[in-house]
C-alpha cells in the first residue's frame, strides 16, 4: 500500500533542555509538522510514504527535503514556491511550568499556495 500525506512542515527552533526561550543564547533547529511526522513514521515501518507540501527555494527548505528523503520519505511531489517556511518556537516545560509553543506561520509558502 502507498501512503500520501499533505500538510505544512515547519522549522522548529527549541531552547536546549528546559531553558526558557528568553534565557537561551542558542536554539536547536530541526523540522516538524504532523503530516511530515506521519510520513516519516510510515517509512520507518517499511511503508511507501510520500509527502506533499510547498516549500520556498532556499537552503533551509533544501535541508528539510534532504532530511525527509534521508528518512525514506518520497519528496518528489514537494512544490517550490513562496518566500519562507513556517517557524515554530518550542520551550520545553519543567516541573509546574508547562511547555510553550509560539507559531510564526503567516505568509509561509504553503499558506500562499
């Protein structure tokens, strides 16, 4: 069986450990998005999985595509348009302080498609 997922993949910037975003001098960069994560999980189970989205033509998007491809996801159906990827910032909670997510996805490539 072949699976196709469709959605937005975003640049994820996370403060290390349990640091607050405003306390951290550096952020860890990865990529994430529900549908992309599903495609990666399916590929990990040996299933044929493709991911469809729109990404800009820049180095960040190229790295995202390379990582998805390296994890076994078919990226042939990713369109290239727009000027930016969506970004989300993650602060991992600690003890009584909950995790916090800040989204910056207005005018992202897929939102403009």
